[in-house]
C-alpha cells in the first residue's frame, strides 16, 4: 500500500503542517482526527488497516491531516473569539492548500470528507458550508453543536457567541438555510452519520437528522448498539460507510 508523508509551511496558519497519504488512486478522502489526535492517528487506531482492501484496489485514497484542536476549540487560554478565528484560518488552510494539493495529486472527481468525534464536527461544518467541493460526508460519533453541554462535554466557547460560531455550527445555521444553491447541492450528495445508542451525542445526531429531513436533504443515520464512540466501533464502520 502506498504511504506518503508530506510537510510544508502554511502561510495561512504560520506554522508547519503535516499529512499522511494512503493509497494510490480512487475517491479522495479528507480525514480529520479526533480532539487529541494527530495526522497519524487514523493509522494508529487501525482505521487505515480496516480500509486496506479498498486502498490496495485503488478505490480510495486517504489524506490524513492535523486537526489543530489544541489551537482552536480547545485553546482555553485564548478568548473564544480568538478560538473561532483560528478555526477560520484552519478552514482557509484546508480550502486553499489541502484541497488543491489533493486535486493536483489525484484527478478523481469524488472527494469525501470524513472524521470521528471532534473530527466529525469539523468534517460536517466544512461539508455543509462548502457542499460544492464534496460528494460525500461520513461522520462518526460527532457532536454538531459545540455550545451544547452533555455529560462531561461542556460549551467550548464558555457562553460566548457570535456570527462566526453560528455559521460554523451545523445545528445552528442549517435551520435558517433557505432554498439557495447550498440546499440544492446538498440534496445531490451522500451524507452518512453514525452514533451509538448509548453515546452522549445521540440526541444531537437525531436532531441533525430531523433538520436534514425538514430540508428534504437525503441522508443516512446509523445508530449502533451500545457506546460506539471508540476506535473498535469505528474500525467496523469504516469499510461499511466510506
């Protein structure tokens, strides 16, 4: 299996950024790690291995990036306005550096965006904001409202709220999305959400599913038995849904 390490200095983030690429051809998959995960997490958790057959067959090519959570949502030493501003810079890095690199390396016309846990939020936020860039969203165990409190998970913005948080939060901006080009595009795409029936974000996933249904946006919500917010479940999910 092809495995390639990439590193370059991002002018948008003013720091070096790293990436691992797996596979040689097929649909391109942009992979976000979990909150504490790095660009090598997907491999370490065995998720690359779970997709080995598809990678070797040239059906998929994975682009595993840094999630930068410690500089954005979990940078509690910064004001919440700075946290969401840094996330906006991270999104610009993806739009103007990562996606063009993927397109240059692989001409396949299908780009999938995927993530687990916080990575699922990042994937969904990018997908719903820029649906013209993707064919499919695959989100495992996501929380699609970082202002909500559930179990040990708190409001990542400490009560602060502004337009930038609104427009980066799918559970907030989707209800107000009218019949514009984004909805038209979303109705043409594949959307897969997974969650365990004992997971803390179950209700939030069901709420997002209802929102999409109200907008006539087709999607799949797969509810697994037990607590599926873990690598063992994700390894089983990946070959089924990606």
